[in-house]
């Protein structure tokens, strides 16, 4: 049965702060909708209410096929065919892929679990999303992109009639993204309604029928996608004219490298990688998922076993853990902000100062100084929060990312490694982060950007190193940077 969903004058508050203000619009069956807006616009809050993860606190009603519905759990919503694929993974790391896929919806044979049937169902769903993995693999063994595909497979076995996808391609390769889009087209042909939340406006333009824009907790407009350009979408999201997304590039710096790496090997992931980056330079790292980029820098920072030579400002150093790396002036922003970047159950101030506690303890920790530093960072990084005392988990994804950035810059590093710094971040916040990255380079820091978005690397970097199967295959200078060249080196077609 197809689903028609209508939001009528929805309001919602977190404590005294109202985050949704009378939102009203409808979704028709068998259509693909792009839901766009800046971080904090209320998109995820509204969708969590629809999918039963968040009980409404204010007025209004949600109607499904004309009937008012108030879902008290995700199970109740899923019983109606409404399924949400979370931006932040909702997986149990210690369970297998098959167990996660059917968690809460286990198949049984009499009184016992039918493990064989669940393995087979998971195997079929994994084939649909293009993940070649054993259903008995534990989720903690998967990389971030594979976890994303498991989330999508999990939604498929629930037989969704309305599927909400929150930033589903943030960690996927172009090939995996194409496969997902083909799957979406198939689901649409079967009458499934798809609601696609994304900050990648080129994807919204490519695959959606209509675009719904939210801003500051309010509905702004709903228009056919064909009637909008990406530039117009961006302007509607932020409520103003967006200037150039990337800062003007400055000349590539000369001089001695600030960071020099020789023959760095991370067993199983990277083999004898050598590179260098100068003060004031922005060096990009490109490559397909599984190329070893993240693992290379986790090895460099002492998060994984690794061997090779690392020199900072000409001094050979041995980095056995991130603390030693920070002491030598190197910090790292993880691609997994929820799992490795932030303690989401902690408050904002403890998260901000955790890497630089000695600056706030003389010798006893000073909460007042922490709060002062937080106030400065909220302003400097544009972090939007209704209450500075709330936990990091209460922030939107983009604001969590800004907090994680502020955290890794607290020790005043000389070398900054940013792994997927704009993953799940809206176009306005992306621009802010791009200009921040340029500011870091202008201050004389060496900046390394690991990104799956080739356009981002081209727009930002002086040079881009390309990895494939754990090896550094090429380093391209600014004049040689284009998507075709980067893809060719990443896929081994050069």
C-alpha cells in the first residue's frame, strides 16, 4: 500500500527552545523528495518525529493516508512502513551484520531464532546495496562506508513504503553512490516514497522530483527540482545570496617541509608511503574507499601499529599515541565524529577542552575558563546551540562537526590533519570551514585534507596526493587538478 504523509502545523521544543515552528507540507506516494536546509534547520528533528524516534512536544499533527498518527517508537512507525536511515549509524558494533539487519524484527522458527533465514535475507539485502560481505561479520570490523551500506540494507528488509535517507552517500564512493541511486529508482517504480536529506546539492538535483526547503525550523518552499538551480537551492537554504564557495587560492608556499613522512607503512592498509607538506600549504589526499587514507593517518598519529620515518620541522619524532603527536604539534580530526571525534554524552565545554586540559587547570580545572573558551568558540566557529550546557549529542550533525574542529585546534597545532571535514555539513557551513582551512594555512600551519569529494580537494588544495590499494600512486599540483585525472589515478587507469 502506498503512503501519503502530511505534516500539519508541527511545533517542537527542546526544553525552552522551540526548534520547529508550525511546519506544514505533504508527501505524495512514489515520489523522490529532496529535503534541504542548513544544519539546525530542523530537518532531522522533523524526520525523527515521523519515524517514531522522537515524541512531539508541541502542537500540530502528522497524518498518514489521511489518518492522524502519533508514533511512540520506531517499531510503531515501521509497522506503517516508515523507515529512517540515520545519518549517525544506529548499529550494534558487537552484533553481526545479519543480527543488526533484523534487530527488533527477528525471524523465528517456532520459539527459536531462524538464523539461517536471517543470514539469507541479509545476504540478499547486501547484494542489493552492493556490499560483498559475510552476514556473520561483526559490525565493528567494518569501515565507515560499509556500515553505511549495512544501514541501507537494514532498511530494505523492513519493506519500507516511505524511506527517509539522511546523508546516505556521505561516505560512499561514486560507484556505490550510483548503485544506491539505481536502487532508489527501483524503489520509486515500486511506489515507495523516498525522502532524501542531503547537503550534496548536485545529488539532490540529479535524483529528486521535488525539493523541500527548511530554514530555522520553518518550512520555506516546495518546488519541482527542475525549476531550481543548485545556486538557487543554496540561497533558499541560507536565506541570503551565497558568494563564492571556495576562497581564492594563494600561491603554493616554498621553503622546507614542516612535516616530512618517509616509507610509512601501516600493516594491512598502507605500504611505504612518503610525502611532505610545507608551512602554509594545503595538501589533499584522494582515493576510493578502502584505499588506506584514513588508516595511513591513524598510523601516523599512533592510533594503529605503523613504522616509517616522521619528521616535524626537521626533527625526527616517534609518535606512539595521539598525545605524543599533539605534543609535537600534530592533531587529527577523525572522519567518525560520533565514534572517535567527540564524547557525545559530555557537555560542549568538556568536549572542547579535552585535548588541552592543562591550559584550563592551574592546577585545579577551572569550569569558568572552560565556559569562556566555549563562548569564544561558539562565536568563532558559528556553532549554533540553544543551551551551551547541553550535551554534544543534542547538536545537529554540522554543529557537532564544528565543535570537533574547534576541539582539535585547541592545542594550537602546527600540522592539522582533517579527515572528511565537511561530511554531513550544509553548504553555508562548508563555506565557513573552507575559509577556516585557508586561515589555518595563512597562519603558517601545514594542513592535510582527506576527502572523498574531489571538487572539494580541487577547490581547496595546492596539491593532491592520490592513494590506491594502500599505495601513493601520484601527487598532482594545482595546474593538473581535475576530476578526470584524480579518478584515473584512484582507479588505476593511469
